[in-house]
């Protein structure tokens, strides 16, 4: 499976936040990726 660059960034951000805080909040993830939280809605369907 080949991942797009944006999906790869999304997964890396989740991994980093989970290692730092033990959990990942949508607001933190959106801030890390420099997007609005609503922009993350579609990403959940790729995992």
C-alpha cells in the first residue's frame, strides 16, 4: 500500500503525539498539522 504524503504526515503526527502525551486529541493533531480540526474528519477512514 502506497500512502500519500499527507496521510504519512498524519500518521507520523499521531505517533509523535501519542509518544509525547500518551493520547492524541483532535485539537492537538490539527495544531500539529496546521489544519482546522474539521479537516481531520476524512482521515479516520483510511486507518
